[in-house]
């Protein structure tokens, strides 16, 4: 059976395919897949999923390898091998507030989909906060008065700026990561080693 790679849809998908092509692999079946969520090339089978689901497919052995953002790994902490960083998908975690808003001494309300990361960050600072979980468009929370600030990943900061928010503090940096199923790494080592070594070699160039 071909090695199965779970790939995060969207931004990381496009960046990975460009990177994958630079290694000499044929990506035509992947770029011409339409709405298919499972595609095979001559060497691999690919599954396309949301980031958190990529970790689940890898953890339970549906996929042997996965391409996922480091922010997802830090938040979920799945039972997988975190093999190595990849040279794309760079972003950082940040606290952002409305421009000109002053932080009060009262208990703060923080909106984020990264609740575990947010909890750990403010705990380390010794600050008591109420964390409100949102799945998307967290930038709305301060604007609509739901929260005092947000914790979210930032690449260029354009989305924050367009919504009247500014970065108050940055505290973590991430990139895309290559992860592996623990059993697959042992049972399919001969099949997986060539692609792992190729990705690692490119990262070290």
C-alpha cells in the first residue's frame, strides 16, 4: 500500500504543493483534484482535511504522515511524532486589542479558538482572564463588545489592521510541521524514510 499523507486544506495546502514540486514530485493530480478529498499519485495517497482533523487521521493511523501548522500541535497536543519543521507556514501567536483601547485592572475577557494556548499564556503571566471560545472571525469579538482582546495567529497583520485591531503582544512562533503516526514510523519505515529524508534535507539547505 502507498504511504498516506494527510494535508491541511487551504493556505498550507498551496504552500506544501509548491514545496513538494520543488522536491521533484509530480503535483498535477493534486492541483487538478477539483473537490476530491482523497487523491492518489504514483507514489502516495493524499487526504485533504482541516488542520485538527489531520492530527486525528495521523494519530489513529488512517494517515502515515501529516502536514499541519505548529499552532494546531501546540493547541491539541495529539499523540503523534512531531518529526520536523517545514520551511513554510510561518506565523506567530499574538494578543490583539482595539486600537486606542486601554486595558483595565478588572478581569479581562479574551476570545480565541486557541483556548489551551491562551489559558497557559495568561497563567504564566499570573493574570486571571475569562476565555471565550470562538471558531472563526475572532476579530469581531472586541468590535462587538464580547471580549477585551483576542489571541490568534498572525501572518502579516493585515486582517487585524483592517478591523481596527493592533497587536498588544506576540509570544509564540510557528511553521508548518511534518508529523507521523507512531506505528507507521516503525512498520513502514522503509517506505517513509525516503520522503522524510528528502523533506529534512530540503529544510537544512
